[in-house]
């Protein structure tokens, strides 16, 4: 590819200019017309060498392509496809209008693959870590069925829901997280700076201290003596847990256990099942065979335990069993949902009922998330109250005993 200088006029008749990278002048013209610019002059740039002069520290500020970028890309592709813009011109326009360098590189790579005659699903498959198997599989189905525009719309809606759930969970857990971090910092400060001062005072009492006080002093002394080992042990444990969760067995065990966590386990389960129902409905509605659809959906639910149950459903369907019976055997769906799947299977309206199931789980997830903070706050208050009470008793009981002893001695 070469870099071209261009001049033109936009829709308001204003003179505009710039540089674009393309294979030919015609490619530059296509890119400009796709963004509403009428080209007046296009020529190979004489300052090509300036492209190679990159800031050596640019990688420090470079932002990678994230989920929000993929969501915007899906919405833009839906709009361009709906308007009848050819796919090459669509990518040329997106590349010219993208502001993030990483997104420009991604669009440039996909467009180069399309120029070489590859299908869109194959071109996007070169970036499977970003788009995911489900996204690429749905694009492939859209190409095969001629429903690519609808697929982009469904993918956009699907990703918006997932982003909304993630953001609301983060928002609901932000306050408890800050409280827990503040509590941890307070415990460290007390054990390092405050309790040792009281320990010197208590040492002059020459009397047996209460059990709570001895426990606080012992814990503080232990932290002061072993803090380097504590830091090393914390780092080792964190690395070990992270490595364990990367193994198939570790991921499966953790995903199964977090579904049983108090308060948030039910939210995770319902959000995961909503993702399954919507993904399955979208795949089935697009014409993907059931077995293939379940294989892809099992990889997109982001939970190894639920994914294994979906694969169990797939194996049962391959043996000729009904969807409702296979769903019941997984043990993760409620009786109401199993009844809806059974009705949908009998009436041939499984796709619509799956969307209804997804909507039902989404509403329940939304309701539970709204009450998440209210459910966590009493637990936090109880923990904080217990710590404050423990500290107060440990510090003031010896002083109280000392005062009582002094009063008794003075009265005698």
C-alpha cells in the first residue's frame, strides 16, 4: 500500500484535505466517497518517510481495541449494510473515520484480507481473541444465509446487554470493594503503628492481660516480625491461584463454586443463562443446526461449568433426545423455563420462546443487581462493627481493669 495526499469537498462544500493509505488512487476515492467527501485531487505523498518516524514511547499511551470498539463496529456495519454500501467501501470508510490507531490497524488488516478474496468471517477469524468464536460463527452464518445485516444488529444488541450487565455489577460492587480495601488498610496501620504503642503501656501493668488483648498483641507482633514473608506469601498465592484458574480443571471448579456464592452467585447464574438463551436463540433463528449452535454457545457463556452442561445437552440431542429432556438433565434451569422450552419445541416456536427466556433472565438479573448493594451493606456493617468491637475490647479492657484495681486499692 501507498500513502496518498488528497484534497476534496465535504457535503457542506467546505474544502478538506489529508492523507490516506490505499492500494490505488481508486481505493482512496472509494474511501473518501464512503465518508461523504468528493475528491478533487489525489496524488502519491512525497513525505512517505514520515510514516516510519514513530514515537518510541507511543506504546505506553497506545490503547488496544476493546469491547466497546467492537460494539460500535457492529452497529456501524449494520447501518452500512442496511444502506447497501459494498463491504469493501464500508471498511474503507470505517478505516478513514476511525480515531484509535489500534482500530485503524485492525480495519486495515481485515480490508487487506477482503481485498485478497477472503470471506469476512475468515478475515475476522484472524482476530479471534478480540471477536470471539460466537461472533465469528454468527458472521459466517450471516454470509451463508444472506442475513448479514440482521446478524450485525443481533450481535450489537447481544453485546450491549452483556456490557450493561458487567457495568451494573461493577457499579454495585464498587462501594463494598472500597470499604473492604479501607478496612484492610486500617488493620495494617493499627497493627503496625497503634497497637505496638499500647503494648509498651500494657507491659508496665505487671498483670495478666485479657485474652482478647493478648490475641491483638500477638497478631500485631506476628505482623511486625513476619511482614516480608507475608508479602512474599501473598504474591506466591496470587500467582498460584491465577495459574490454577487457567487450567481447565481449575476454571471448571471455580466457575461451579462461584454460582453458589451468597448474594452474587444467583446473579452470575441468571446472567449466564440469559447469555445462553439469547445466544442459542440467535444461532437457531439464523439457521445454525442445533448441534453446531450448542457447540458454539457453550464457548460463549463464559462459564466452564455451564458450558459443560450445554455440551451435555448437545450430546443428548445428538443421541436423538428432545431439547426439553436434555435441558432438564442439566439441572440448571428452573421448572418455568423447562416448561417454556417444552412448549416451544412442540409448537415450533423455540426461537421466540428462547428470546422470552433470555428477557426473563435479564429482567431478574436487573432486579437482583439493583438490590445487590442493599444486600451487601448489612454484611459489611456487621463485619466493621465486629472489628471495631474487638479492637475496643482489646485496647480498653486492660485500662478498665487497671482503673478498677486502682480504685479498689485507693478505697482500701
